[in-house]
């Protein structure tokens, strides 16, 4: 019976070994399949493709998958080794056939080689990921630097365009100033009224001043435009039209005062006017009433002889000559001054002014109290503009404003 038992034991061991060998063969096939899959993955990853954020994400997923496969292979290898060990150290301490041992050994070698390959591939993928991440960081830094540089270029371009516009405006201004100013042409031109409030500006504003000399309160002075104000009477101003849109102010280029420091001769304030300067204008009409007409801009200035001024403002020449000297001087001095004008030694400054606005703040300060109403509901005193126009109608076309003659 012992012989039969030995035969049955050997048959049992051979059957168990056969099953183990079959199990190891299946495991070897799975390893081969995994290796083939790794080769396919390696071929697909070796294809040149620019790394983007999506590519880096896919590479990270591939690394995680490889790591999971390594864990699974290691687990299966450990399970196979445990089975082999259990068979080798069986109840009867029988050894596997030589073919099974060789197969187990080959399986171990293949598993180790597979693990080594996968670890190498994983290391390579990690290195590629680091390089891609470093390259993306450098690219982002380059993009940021380029954006900063582009912003600086845009700022410089805006500044250059602004300087160019200023230069063009200055050039245009210089060209305008370089043109020979003709008072006659200026008065004959139909210039638009650039007042901010044309309706109010056309009416004008008559106010009480208490004399022929303009006297303004400090509040009124502070309400004037930054350029200040000028005051002229009807003998100094030649209007282009009844709407008072533009005019030419006549003034002597020099004024003689024996008490002046510069040898008796001094320059009037009108000689200091510059093109583009804006001032509020006060005007004394022929009725000795002061009016606020609006804000005027200095257009240009030119010095002309008495003969040239006589062509467009003959009635104003004598007034300009009289204002060349102060009052109370001997007649011989007045005669000498007239002779200087006749010989073109002295000339008359012709300054063109154009209305560009109406200072409402100043007008509110200057505007008198509202007159009392009569029983009929009408004002006891006519409005300044209406009274002004009615007087013009009664006096005829030649009253109030002097046009070019």
C-alpha cells in the first residue's frame, strides 16, 4: 500500500505543479501584454508634440497609470511567489519539477525587467514634466515682460502723440501770428459769435459805475476770467457790426508822461496783449453807460500810421493822438506829438478782439437789483438791452457803434 500511496502522492504533486505552471504561464502572458502596452505607450509618447497645459495634464495621468500598474504587477508577483513558495514547502516537502522552477525564475526575471523598464519610463516622464513646467514658467515670465514692455511703448506713444498735437497747435498758432494782420479785412469778415450764451451776450449788461472811470468791486474783479478785464470807451473801439462779435481797439504805441521813469515815454497796457489772451471787456457807450459785453480773445495786433488808420476809422484817430499825452501839458508838446504822427514817427496799435464767451458769474455780480413793477405789470425801467436798442433806433444808424468808414 505504501507504494500505491507514493504513486498517488506523486500524481497529486504533479497535478498541483501543473496547475502552478499554468498559473505562472497565465501570469507571464499578462506581463507580456503589459510590456506590449508599455511599448505602445512609449511609441505614442515619443511622438514630438509641443507641450501645452493639456499635454502636461495627460502626462501626469499617464504617470499615475504607470504607477498603478507597477503596484498591481508587484502585487501579482508577490502572490505568484507566495504560491510557488507554498508549493515548494508543501505538506510533504516535495520540490517542483525543474521546468517549474525555471519557469518561476524566468517569471521573476521578466517581472524585475518589467518593473525596471516602467520605473525608467516613469523617471523619464517625470523629467519631461519638470522640463515642460520650467519651460512654461519661463514662457509666462517672458509674456509678462513683453506685456510690461508693450504697455510702456503704448504710454510712450500716447505721450508722443500728445506732444505732436501740442506742436501742431503751436505751429498753427505761429502760422496765424505770422500772417500780416489787416484790421480792414478783420472788420469786414463775418465771424461767428462763440459766446457760451449767445442770447445773453447779445443783450449786453448795463450797470451803474458812478463815473467815466470804471470802478469794480473786489467781488467783480475776482469773478473775471483768469486773464482779467479791459475797459474801453466808444472812441477807442471800432466795431465790425451791431452784434459786437469782434472789433479793433485803437491805442497809441507810446504815451508821454513827464513823470514817467523812462525819459517820459511809457508803453500802454494794450501793447502787452498777446494773441490768444482772453479778457472780460467793459465798454462805455456814447451815453456814458458802462456795459459788460462778454469775454473776448485777442486775435492779433499791428502798428499802422495815421494815414492807414484813416481808411477805416477816421473819427478815432484824433482820440488816439490825444491819449498819447497826459492832460495838463503845454500846447507845444501836443503839437510836437501830432507832428510825430504826421511823419510816421509814432504809430497807432490796432488790436483785434473776438468774443468767445459770456461770464455769467461776473454778470450776476454786476446785474443791478430788479426794478419795481408798475400797476400795469410793466417794469418802471426798461431792460438794458431793450432800452439800448430803442435808443439806437431813435438816434439812427450812425448812433452808438462806429462801423468801419
